[in-house]
């Protein structure tokens, strides 16, 4: 069974600015070892961070977004109902709700303050990029 994963914004930003485990998660998706699911709220925040905070050129941001959409197996919109308060951060609660709505197995996050301490929600594990890569290695 291929893991169906939703990455939060910090993992996607890190994948395109720093390399390391977050970029290997994206590579695993390209290789078909992970089914990447995108959430519109994450994509929107990714575009804002890359453009406004990191100063990426608009064309580069469009190319990154296009790559992610191309390698993903699904894209889910923002929740239409109010989201359950789980993490202490509304944006993170929206990501959790997107993961539930998309039926993912894991949410990949580097957020040690709000997301990773939750560990599991509605049957979805919340794990770091390193933990995901370790799981993939164990399956080989």
C-alpha cells in the first residue's frame, strides 16, 4: 500500500529552499513511493510565503505550484464547515480537516509546536519528514 500523504506548508517551503528530508519527501512522491495530496489552503500559504516572505519571482512560484499539482494524486479544497479546534492554531486545524476530508494516511509536518505533538487525529498520523522517510526505507 502506498502512503497517501498531505504535507503542510513548512515542509513544502523547506523542500524548495533547503533540501534535506522535506525535498526527499517530494522526490518520493515523484518516484511514486508516496501519494501526495495537496490542500488548497496549504498551496495558498506556500505561494504567499515564497512570494512575499522569501522574495521568489512570480514565475518561479508558478513553476513550483505547477510541479506540485503535476505530481500530486489529488487536490482538496478548504473545508466548508467550521473546523474542530485540535492544535491550538486555526491554520493547522484547517490542514488537519483537509487531511481528514482527503482520506490521507499521514500529514507530514515540521511544526513541533502545534502539529507534531498531536501525533494522531481521526486515524491520521502526524509525522515529520524524517519519520516518513524512515518508514519508506523500512518498506524496501
